[in-house]
C-alpha cells in the first residue's frame, strides 16, 4: 500500500525550478509588532504578544495580512514554470462534469459544469430522460464568485426549493426559498445557519434548521459557537416568528440537528 501511495504521489508532483535570485536572496517579511498582553493560568504568567492579530476587523491586522500577501505573491510571480503549470492544470480541469441524478418532489435533479464554470449549474427534469431546464445557477449569485451555493433542498411536494449561500468562504449560510415553477423567490430568508441542512416537512409548508444566535457587529468570523437551537420555519413568515423546537441551555456547546425520515 505504501509503495502504491508513493508512486501515486510521484506522478502527481510537479517539478518547479526556482529563479537563482529567489533561491538565495532572503525574503523581507513585514514586522509583527510585539504587544504586552500577559495571561495568568494557575499561577503561571503566559505572554501572548501577538494577541492583537486575533482582532480580525482591526486596520492593523488588515495591513499586516496585506503585507504578508505582497511578499508571497511577489515570490510566486518569479517562478518561471508557474504559468506553464497554471495552463496545464486548466487544460486538465476543462472537461464536462455531470453529477448523479436524484429524485425529489416528483422531479429529477442533477448538476452540470461545462468545464471551467466557477460553480456547477443545477438542472431539473420532469422525467429522467426528459427535457431539462435550469433550477438554479449559482454563478449568478455574485459576479466575482465570492458567494457560493452551500445547500440545495427541494420540498417533498415539488413546489419549492430552499437554497443557501455563503459569502467569502465563511461557514455562515443564509437560506432562501424559490418557486420551482416560476423561478422567483418567495421572500423567505433564514440567517445565521452554520453546519446545518434544512429538512422539509412532508406537506412542504416549512422546514427544520439549526442556527446560532446572531453575533455582534464585526465578530461573525471570530465569535465562538455557543447556544445552538433547532427551529421550524413556516413559509411566508419572518424568521422572527420561527418556532423553537429544541435547545440545551445546560450545555451551550452541544452540537445537534433535526431531520425527518421517509
């Protein structure tokens, strides 16, 4: 097994020759200022001089990250084989891709990518070999591709689909609902979902989902996850009126979810 893995790894690696100057010249990294934060743990003082970097929204952190990226991209730009590798990887990835069809709510669904699309487009068919149409094109969610489709759940009655989108690679997801017949959104919006799918009730009137409390301003990416709750959302109503089904105040760090069986 180890020999097979070694052989596979050898095939997958690329030979990259670095410019002579890049191999010998030292890189000039940005200086990270040292702070004076000290914590006490069980009588022991532990210095944490770079605590300031944990503030993801501070201008100092943003400036330091920008300077680090400039060093990295400046070095990579000198690699003579970088463009050849990019071109070859693009060629290898540029082929049509189709997912396995699945049946839900009286319809078939599948995703298709022509080759180099940022995200695969979801199609639907009334019959397995019938004519298909676009159910949802996630590439239209944002021009630059920063908004990703992170969930897609058709209702059992075949009338709606709940889909989630995540921005900038974050795990936070916002679910919206769209009519399958018209392609128009219903106005239902469910926010602050993380690591949870939606589970429709069989009548298609709503769905279960798990969420966390809304974080304070500018702390969405750094707030510790706590206080997970299971809700039921009824179509046509605001999220503020969703029904709380389950929570564990005695253990706020507990992770759980809810779904219906067949």
